[in-house]
C-alpha cells in the first residue's frame, strides 16, 4: 500500500461506497439524494457550529481530489484534462449548492440572536436554491454517466 493510499484511506473508502454502494434503480435519484444528504449535513453543521459546513465542503473536496487523482494515476497524466472534465461540469453546481446550504444554516442560526423573521425567509430561500442547484448538477452528472 502506497503512502497516498494510507493517507487518504477514508476518502478512498468513501469513493468505493459511492460508486459501488447503495443505489436506487435510477442513477439520477441516487446522485440527487446523496447530494441532498451532503447539503443537509452542511446546513445542520453550520446551524449548530457556525462554520461547521466548511468541514463538509472540505471533506467533499478531498474526495473529489482523490477521485481525479486516482483516475489520472490509473490512465496517466495525459488523461488529467479528461478526469477533470468528468467532474467539473456537475461539480461546480454541487460545490455552490453545498456552500449555499452552509450559508443558509449560518443565517438561520443568527435568527436566535437577532430575532429577525426575514432571516428565516432568506435562509429557506437559499436552501431551496441549493436544492435547485443540486437538481441541475444531478441532471448533468447523469448525462455524463450515460455518455460513458
């Protein structure tokens, strides 16, 4: 086992669970609900611990980096642009969805200090926008999977 495999063992196991684990019949639903769970976790951690959503976003980024690195390592550095283009189109939507969900959690947690009803409305709108971005990302990711 190489040192990179030892260092990133948890992320590699997560990738294996995502690619070979639980699945609905429809890949769109699997992708969509997996990303909804990540967004909810980012929201809740930000709600409870302020910048807790950053932990979820960082974890997700390490998984993305490991996946791109594993593809590049398997097929050679000349395939790096292809590996990047496999994740980038839908990953942009997912990243911003998770970031917005985390911001939404932080906003709603500040309601308890400021007691401003507009904060709840803004937080809910941001969370709904986050779900919309996840929906768009899942569509793009499903199209990419179908084209492979």
